[in-house]
C-alpha cells in the first residue's frame, strides 16, 4: 500500500495549538490602557497638588498651613518661627520654617511679611491679635507676682496639674481682669495644637527654668519697709527667671 502522510506536528503552522502558542505571548505583552477611574484619580491628585501650591503662595495661605499644623499662629510662633525666643523672626528663621513645611516661593512671601525691608518681623506684625492677648496676660500676671511662672500657678494652675483647661483659664482671666478680647477667643488664639484642650505655662511663655531652680519660695511674712534692697534683689531674680536678662 502507498505510504501514509504523517499527521501534523504541534509545531506545524497547521496546528491549532501552535497558533495559540504564538498568539499568547503577543496578547500578554500588549499594553493595557489606563482605566477611566485611575485617570480621574491621577487628574485629581495633580489638581490637589496645584491647589495646595496656590494656597501657600500668599501669607494667608502660609498662616492657614501653620494653624493646620500647630493649632494656632501663636503656637507656631513659639515652636517654629521664633525658636530662639528673641521676640522677632528674621529671614533665616522664616526660610527654615518654610523648608520644614515644604513651602516654596520664600522670597515673595517674605516680601509680603516684611514690606519695609526691616529684616525682621515681630509677633505684633505677624499676628496682632495674639500679640495683644499675650502682652495683656503678661502684664496682669506680673502685676500679680513679678515672676510670671509663679503667678501662672497661682491663677491658672492652683492644683499644680501643669494643665489649664478652658474652665480654669476662664476663672483665672476673670480673676486677673483680662478684657482685651473675649476669653474664649483668647484661649483659641493660644491653643498649642489641634485637639489638645489644655494650656500649659510653656505654651504661653518661654520657660527658661523648667526645674524651678531660680523660682524663689513664697515669703511667709510680709517684707518690712527697710528691706528695699531685698525687694530689689527679688525683682532682679524675677526678671532673670523670666528671661529678661
């Protein structure tokens, strides 16, 4: 009988298996187009980034960023803008703060903060309302006791808990006769961070004596008229404890 032709092998072009094996890698390597959901998400991320950059291109945007991170402008001043506690912010302080916050456009922002090119910005210039509040508190406390830390404890922290919630703060302000702004507004302006409902002395004043080494004990008897020298020494010690010298 005549020889029979062999059946097509799997690698033969006629083999269905071969055709599928050749098509499989092509289909697996074909690029897939991004889904509409992912495209919208990417677009939203870009728009959010642009919005944030625009929001920090002005002093108002800069201040909003500070409140978002530190709870209040005064807390940002104490902990970021005036770290050396010399009551002013110079350009280097501002540049370091912007670098810490990831803010660009420093030259433009500084020009808006310091339009007279004095080289520094005070708290009164940066946030007049906070400046008014802290200065009145300082004045009233030092009228109560020459050392603000001692006066704070007597007025706002009589239980020595080192924390002053709004109720204690309100009673203390009423006792002092604080009146430059509503008490609730004052508490809000001094708030140290988002979500913390208490104030501490170091949130409002630079505590140069955290261990109370230089805080004199309260006198047990009233000073006599002849002890003026001792009173002067006490005033000097009070000023040193408050960081004035």
